[in-house]
C-alpha cells in the first residue's frame, strides 16, 4: 500500500486540500441558506463539463487536457447562479420550488447530451462520481491551485465572511449593508470557482458531500464556537479523504468517492459525539465545583 | 447641533402594490443629534417608508435625499437561527475588535450574556446584541424598525437610554436616529435629545 500511496500522494494532497476548502465554504453556504442552490449550481457545473467535452471534440483523452471542460463548468455554474438569483428575487414561487425545477432541467439536459453523444457516458459517470485516482496533469494543477487559493481566501477573510454570513442569515438578502458590499460579490465569485473546479476535478458527489456533511452533522453540537466548528469541518473532511482513498487502494472493490463520503459521515458523527460528551462532562464538573 | 441633514424627504408619496395610497406630501428631515420617530398603526406604511428611505425600493414619487452612506440598520427580526455556532461576543467582535473598551456594550450585555450562543439567547438578548453591533460600527445614521417589540419595560428603557447616550456622547461625529414604531408619545426626556414625531 505504501508504494501506491507514493504514486498517488499528490492526488491525495490536492483532494484533501479541496475537501478542507469545500467544508469551510459549505458551512457558510449552509448558514446563508444556499444548500439547495449549491446543489443546483453543482449540477450546472456537471452539465458544463459535459458541454465542454463535446466542444473539445468529444474524445475522452483529448478532453482531459482541454481547458473547455473546466471553463464549461464555470460558465454554466455562473449562468445558472445568475438566473436563479434573478428568479428568486421576483418571489413568484418558493425558493425550493424554483431551485428543484432548475436542477431537474439541468439533469435532463445532461442526460440529453449523453443520449446524443453516447461515447460521453463514462465521462458523465466520472463527472458525477468523480475519480480522485485519475486526478493528474492539468486537472491536478487546476484543482490544487484553486484549493490553495481558497484556503488563503478563507484564512485572511474569516471575520468579513462570517459577519456577512451572519447578516444574510439574520436580516436576509435585503440587508442594506450586504446589498452594497463588494465582499458579497467576492464570496460568490470564489464559491462559483471552487465548486466548478471541484466538480470538474473531483465530481459532483464528492463536492456536495464535502460541502455539507461535516457542517450539518456538527451543527447538532451547538455549544461549540465558530472557529471550532470550521476547524472540525476542515479536519474531518481532510482525514476522510486520506483514509477513504487509502482504503480504496487496499480494497480494490471499494469505490473511492463513496468510501470517502461514508468515512466523512462516520467521522463527523463520531466527532460530534465526542465533542458533545466533552462539553457535557465539563459543564457537570463545573456545576459540581460550585 | 449642526445644520447639515442626514436624510430628508420632500413631497414623498407612495402606495401599496394594489394602489392603496399610504402617504402623500410627506416631508421631513433627520438632522444630526436628534431622533425622528415615525409612528402609525399596522399597515400604515411604516416599513414601506423605511425601504424607500434606505434605497431598497424606488416605487415612490417626490424626493428622497440621503446625505450619508454610513447607516446602521436594524430591521424587524424574524427569530432566525444561525447555522454556524456563534457566541454573542463573537458577533460583536466581528464588527469591532475593540469590544472590551465599549461602555455602551458593557451596559447592554453582561459578561455571562456575551458568552451565550446566538441560538440559545433570548429575543431580548439578541436584539441588544444587534444594537450593540450597530454602535460598534459607528454609523452616522441609525435606522430602527420596531426596535422595542418583544422587550419588557426595563429592556425598553435601557435601549432608549443607550440610543440617547450613543448620539450625545459620540465624539467624532454627531449621529441621528430614525425609529419606526407603532408606539405613541415618545418624549425627549426618554432619549435625552430632541425628538420629532412623523405620523403616518
């Protein structure tokens, strides 16, 4: 197994780094009530990857070195984000209703592309489930650079992003301060870039799982604070990537991404349980001393 | 008190989406160092007027002039939880790291209250946190939509006192207050500063 880890260590590193970024981004998206919109945008990115492959000739090998699939992911994601924000601002129907309709349409569009270009079927599976094992070359570099940039973005702008997430959650999108804020635009642009590149390099399932599983599970341990919550999310998703990937290398029938997702869920639940138990013991110890 | 205005309206008129007139020929100005209270019953158009004043809607005739972009706004709260666990102290820290030096914040929230999680805090504690947050941002104009809802008498008195203190004691600039409420008969002695009422 060590020999295999040496071969794949760069893919593991990039996957783990992207998982950490996604989990922090997901905590903020969840607090801004954008989980369903993120799923829709991720589906748009998946469809964009397929469109990019078609435009680059439709051949699997060529597509891996073409800029069109990731560009397609970003363009489709941005378009769908813009259109969905406009549709939601009109308030003609509920938020969930609009997004489900868009998601379903994109899913149908994706399958329509596959039906017309059957040679893309394996690429569809890769876009959906991802393949961390084959992450190499341009895909690896693109994913790694965006993940590194994402880490720095969240590290240096923690306070501003958290303040904005709080304002949006409590006051809604009509808060006069957030409406005029360029930091809101920057956050949205970074989120679109990170999600698009992650879907392109690592797949829809990996992206959505890393975005929301750790943060949702840890939200049940409400006595932690923001820093602890974000640190937990990043740690769990990183460890899950490393462990899940290693497991799939040793047990060849275990698929990589589902293994990572399963370990992410288990590790989140375990971490939440340990944290809650620690807080309960600590508070009962304090009460006993008083 | 300086003569420059913070926000003013002239011959303002607006209506509901189905055409019911809410206000006509509405003219008033908020100056630094004073509180303007907009009062009226339910459905009289108070929140609509606020949205117009803050530029969130343009469905009106007449004139609205905003002379400052430095606005602290507290809308009506929807009792929303926040997904990421945040202590009240962290919420204030996000606005200003100089939390410990702020005497008004110390008046509004105790040390124990500051360590409460937002999702566990009461409605009154949340409101006081949001007011303190506005104070830490040091805006020139503070706009409050029904700030006294769901507050008991002592919390209401404390909030009015703190709002008055904020306006009177600010050294760098003289702020103004614009308050929308269904309550009647605010008096200057409650705020310790000039109060004008605009009735819808």
